[in-house]
C-alpha cells in the first residue's frame, strides 16, 4: 500500500490549528525556517509532526508490513496491530517507524506520524566503477546498516541494473529515488522489522561523509 499525495484535509486542518510547542516549531510557523534541510544542517531534532507536514506537503508512504501482535497480561490476552511504515520524497529523504494500535488504520496512521518524526536525509550518486555517469541514480559509495541480527550492505550499481535486493529492502530504497544498486545481507533476513531497519540504517550512513554543497538542494 503506497501513494504520493498532497496534504489530506485533516492535515491541513491540523496545521491551521497548530500551536507550536517547541522553538523549532515556532521558527517554522513564523517562516524563519523554510526548508527541511535547514533543520538538518543546524542539527535540530524534530519533535512535532506538523513541522514535516508544513515543510513537506507531498510525501510518499509505503506500508511495509502489518502484523497482529498478541501479549499476555494479568487481565488476559491483549491484541494489537503493528504496522511498519516508510515515507520518502523520492529524492533524498527517508523515514521509517512502527505504529501499534488496536485497529489497522490507526496503526498505519501512527506509523506514518512516527516515520515523519524519524525522517532523515540521504545522499545519492553514481559510485559504480561500471557506470561513472555522474547522475544520482545509485549510491555514492558502499554502505552497511545493522538491526538486530541483520547486517545489510548496499553497493552502487550501474545505470539500468535496478534494485537487486529483497522485497523489504526494495520497498524502503524505492522511496529515496535510488534506482540501481546491489545488496548483500546476513542474519535473520526473514525478519521484516530487522531487515527494514537495517536498510534504513544503511541509507542513513550515506551522510557520514559530507561534501561541500550537500545541503544545497
């Protein structure tokens, strides 16, 4: 389940009623900050989802997985749905989170909100020696991410290769605008949660080495 969309009416209404609780929120509302990349550059932490809604009116969301989670308590068995949700702008932003609720729809909505709060910049490039076209269709260099027992390495690929990765990794990587790469993974890769977060971690590691002009979008 995925789709690029403009801000829903409910989000627009929430923004109209928004009273920022943080200094960053007030700066965004007052127009002192007009780009999400200014926030990353200054090292601010995003604690209000309205900040993302205000600066990024269009985002693509993708529900990676939905599971029914049961927990035994003193009052009996408690069941909730768990939704793994990724969001991205198709260029250089990615977010991933888990939402839990008694209803599927609420779990997805919560996942989307939390994913917005976890949104992170990535770098694209052409780091493949087979291509070297200079276009941002792949990764700038090899990166590795970890989550639980899963270790995932993403390797730059030549133009036209496609995403040579598992279904979960493809669902996350596809939201970033990266179209070509190889992958190598070890560990319990059948565990969707760990595989998704290992992919997220690898993508975030593309910003470990920053070059002049990286924040100029």
